[in-house]
């Protein structure tokens, strides 16, 4: 099976812009989770989707949003970008959710906000 | 705040030695997982241990869980240069569908 793919791999934006990141899970996986990784805060949970429903959301402002499509592919959007949004954004998929079994991570999207 | 806290933050050993990393957490959990990350890339799942288990093995990896002390340890035996990576513990509890990661231990294995 193909692994989790994320596009784009690298992105440079300026403050105030918005960005959309995409994640394609492993075929058959219905759960997709998103994480933000920074040197200062480490890995922080953004949200988790299962069968197009958001089941949980982390402590991030409303500028961070996501959705999941019927084919389980997921997108996350960050509006009005701030310098502090520069990070590695990771998505992970699993059959039922990462709290029950292992998550399979994509390579990440490296976002730089100038 | 992070649920899991790994200790030490960094560890440097020679090839062939064993490496032990510890993870402490604050609240009750359903399971605890260990992941590895090579230099800014995606995470790779290593092992999952459920709250009713005390020890699990996978190849050169041994994980223990002590729920009374709210702690876990990851032992890598006979380490190799290719084991150089950051290691994270992640916990889940209740039904909040959320994995909470610690800040990780950076392991360097010198050839």
C-alpha cells in the first residue's frame, strides 16, 4: 500500500496570507490527524477527523481549520498567517484513530511564514 | 501542556551500547506509544503498550509501563548508528481521540 502523502512538501508564504495543506491517507484508513511541530512547542495536536467528522480539536485559534472528504483525504487551512505559524505540519492516518492503534505519518509540509 | 515528558532530553552513546529513554505522564491513559523521527521527517511508529500491559518487546526494543508511577521506558539494545533519531512517547486517555506527544529524546549513536 502507498504511504501517507502530503502536498506540498515545502511552502513559503508571507504574513496575512492563507494556506491550504493536503493529506492523502493510506487506502482504507478513515481517521486523519494533524499535528504542528515546532522547536519550541514540540508536537501539538491540531485536530482529528473520522469519516468526515471532526472528533477532536486542539488548542489552536480559529484561524486553523480542517476538513475531510468522503474519500478520507483531508485538508487543513490556516488563514491570516503569522510568523509563529512557521512549522512542520504533519498528518497521520489510521484505521480507527490513533488512540486505538498506531498512526502512520506523512513526511510533512514545511511552512515558512515571512 | 504536554502530557508525556521524556527524559533525558538528549543522549549520546557508542554503537553496540544500550539506550534507555523514559517517559512520564500526568493523567490516566488507555495506551502509550513510542515513535521515532529522523531529522525533521515524519514519525515512525515503534510500539504500543496498553494500560493493562507491563512489558512489550519488538526486535531490539523493549518497552515497560508502570501505571502506578505513570511512567514508561524504552530500551534499545545493541544500538546502531541508524538508530540516531528523536524518540517520542505519546499518550491517549479517555475518549478524546487525541494523542499527546512529549518533547522527545534526541538519541545520537556514534559509530
